[in-house]
C-alpha cells in the first residue's frame, strides 16, 4: 500500500473530541499528512494506536506530529479547533 491510498481526513462528524495529525511514510519513502478523530477514543494515543494497528499490516510507518481538540456542530455548520499542539522534533521531519 502507498500513502496515496490512505484517506487524508477521517473525522466523526459530531460533538467534541480529540484529533491527531499523523505523518505516514510508505516503502517508497513517499510522505503524507493525515488527520484522524474518533469520538470513541478518550486520549490522543488511543487514536494513534488504532490507526497504527490498521496501517502496519500494509507496510506503512506512522508518526504522530500533533493534535488537539475539535468540536463539530453539523446543524450550525460550525467546526471549532483548539488546544493545538505539535511535537517540534517530529514536525521538522516534514521538511
């Protein structure tokens, strides 16, 4: 599997919960940033662990480079993102 086959954004479309930003790398050294948010996960590392289990079998590597909180209100068409963090050491790897 290549990083191009992975959906860029997967977010449950209601309420508030945590999200993560992940850098994926495939066997051909292609890179891609993706975003994941799962209302069933209480902590950022639970989201990352769930993602890693799914991609390891496909030969992809993943590194969480940041995250925060997201609140989605579909009826009001409002998305609020706050408490954003980035891991400085990992973030530099993007460039």
